[in-house]
C-alpha cells in the first residue's frame, strides 16, 4: 500500500509541475515562448549605423519578467527578449534556469544603449547589472552583440502599440 501511495503522490506532483507556468515544465509539455509572450519587431541601429530587424518576445509585466528565457533551450537567430520597465532603474538579471548563454543589452528610455554584457554563463546566480538607470534590457543569443556591432553607440527602436 505504501508503494502505491508513493507512486500516486509522484504522479500528482508531476502533473502539478506541468500545469504551473512558473515551473518551466510547459516547455516539455509543448507550450513554448509563443504561448506565453507577445512578440513584436525591434529595430536596432548598430554602432555602424546599420538597421537590424529582430523579432522579440516582450516581457512587459512582472510575471513575464520573472519567467524571461528560463527553461529555453534554443533561441532563433535575430530574435530575443525585450524587458520593458516604465521607470528607469538600476536593473540586474541572473541566469537562473537559463540554459543558453546570452548577451544583455541595457538601454535608456530613449533607446540609446547604456552598456552590453557579453556571453553570460548559463544557470548562474551571479547578478549582471546595468551601469546606470535604464528602462530596457534586451537578451540576445551570446555572440550576437559583437557579431552585429551592437554597442554603446547603438539605439533600440521599438514602437509599442
């Protein structure tokens, strides 16, 4: 009887995790970023003045900002996640439950890039912080910022509806 009770408990715990949007189990259940986040186009004018178009997932509320790219195993090229904050602040990110290395682009309210952190370490709890108050954090696949010349002379252009 004890073994049967244990198996029942384990089955219920697994089912509960699959239904919890914060657990990340939705990735394994087939519900990915497209079901959890709205998407929009973001144009970046890079350090050379070239316009680059990205499809970004929008993290515009606390629930989505907490979730971010956790549990994601692959991010398409020329895509990313844009964290949007109404008020400028000293923002920091960590890579808890984030399986892919990322570049972090911190930008001011006008879209001008404040700083870039390259190639974060997956699954790290180390804080990656802005150097000044910012309103946006853009997460891209590691190596993208250097490859496409996205730096402190760049600007993010995004027009929310």
